[in-house]
């Protein structure tokens, strides 16, 4: 396993089919599931670790984003990564970034509405990773459902020779979606945050019983979350899975997504995928025990 810091070194090292797992580090089981899948399918697995300032609209969120490269390297290596690519800020942005990537419409609602220019930052850095690393396949979590739609659209519309794969959200054993930001929750905030997944699961059950009206599904989430005064919902929206456009009725693949502030400083997102053409629901997969985010050992290492 190599730790490399330049695009050129990564390209020189890579052989055969290349799988890229883009991350901002402080890996958890959600990232590890992406690495496992890449290791199964690709000859060279590259995990990028770069906290991208361009996609943060909140300086505190950027400043407090957890980082521990040594820990990430150990975890990525145990799960079959061949390279951890940890570029410096100047490797990623050698000059003032005048060229940016905007994915119209797909990036407009939900996160696009609440985090100014967030997706310009995401699309720009992912474009740089795709053109600098040149992966055949890139793996993203479905937890960032709108991001997945943005990146998939961007890759298709800009004829990027990469296959974008989305994998299910990984949840803690009580349902909370894994996020590096969970480490910043106090025990009581963490308890409050559970209403987010509980609300989504309640809506998913309603969908399973045949409800297709977005307003009813969104209301089912609000009914649960309202019980936690420490949680401020920013949005709850049903959107088309590939265009991320809000929809009134679910007729095909879609997701029900939310964002919320928990306590004073932590902003979390979560979703469930629902598909009216098959009647199926993807609420993600749950861990059996505590996450490695809280200092536990990864059974693989
Ligand atoms: O999902 C993330 O961690 C980031 O948005 C990504 C895709 C690594 C781009 O910085």
C-alpha cells in the first residue's frame, strides 16, 4: 500500500482497471464498504483523501472536520486499497481556480438551496479527481443521494470515461446514518439525531403500504422529527433519483431526503431510496455493533 501525494505518481502507479473511492477522510464503515466493492472489482484501488475547501460554505464546519491520515491509511490498506492519494491543497488547486463545474437543475434543490455553491465545489473537485487519476470506476455512497445524481449526470454529460457506482448507506446499529460529523455530536444530540432515521423509516413503511404522494411521505418524517426539539429540519423532500428534481408523486426510482441541524453546530443529511416501479425500498444496511468512528477496532484490521 502506497501513500501518494501527486496525480502524476498515482497515474504512474496504477495498473489495469482502476477503481477510485473519493473521500474527505476520517473513514467509517460506509467508506470501507465502497473500498471493499472496489477491491473486488478493480485491479488498482485508489482512495483519495482530501478535505475540499471549495465545497464548504461554513468555515466552522471546514475547520472542525475530523482528520487522521494515519488512521485512514491503515483502514484503507486493510480493506484492499493499493493507494491512498492525499494531495496537498496546492496539488489540487495549484492556481486560483477560475474553472468550475456547474451541473444545472440537478444541483438546484435541497442541498443546492441550503448550501450555496456546495455542488460547484463537489463537481469541480470530482472532475479534477477524474481527470487527474483517470479511474475506470468511481464509487460513491447513496447517503449523499443528490451528490450521486450530480456526479452521475456530470460524468455522462461531459463524456467522462468513468462508470459511477452508488452503494447503500451504512448505518449505526440504532439506525443513525454514518457520517464523520457524528463524532461531533454530544450524547444527547446523538440521541435526538436518531429521530431523523426513525422518521425516514416510518415514511418508508408508509411507502411499502402503498403511499405514493410525496406530501404524505414528507409529513410522516416531520411527525417523528417534531418530537425532538433539538433537531431543526432544513428540508424533507421527495426527489427523482436521477434528476434530483422534487416530485409530487412517486412513479419510479426516487429518494426521500432530509437535512437537519442537530444541537448548535452539526448538520446531518440522510435519505431512503424508494422505487415505485418495483415497489422496493433501500434504507441502507445496519452495523451489528459500535462504529469505528468511536474508537472501536475494525474487525478487518
Ligand atoms: O462525499 C464526499 O466525501 C465529498 O463530497 C467528495 C465526493 C469526496 C468530494 O470532495
